């Protein structure tokens, strides 16, 4: 149960981050994390990456 709550919290954080920036989310993501993470190297976009994280977290 604790493990499920841990991942549910991560899902909520992803949702909150996306909701906070709405249509400008991809730009904010790039400006914050571009130095550390390049979505292109993972063949994804700034928007698709957190969607994938959210999907994986919700399955746990």
C-alpha cells in the first residue's frame, strides 16, 4: 500500500506541473530541464516525457 501511495504522489506531481503551466508547459519544461535532459535523445517531446512518467507511475 505504501508503495502505491508513493507512485500516486508522483503522478499527482506530474499532473500539478502540467496544470500549472497549461499551454506553455513544453517551453517551461525545456527552460528548466534542457541542461539536464534532452527529450530528443529519447525520441520524445517535452510534453510526451512527463506523460510517459505519469502513465508508468499510475500502473504501479
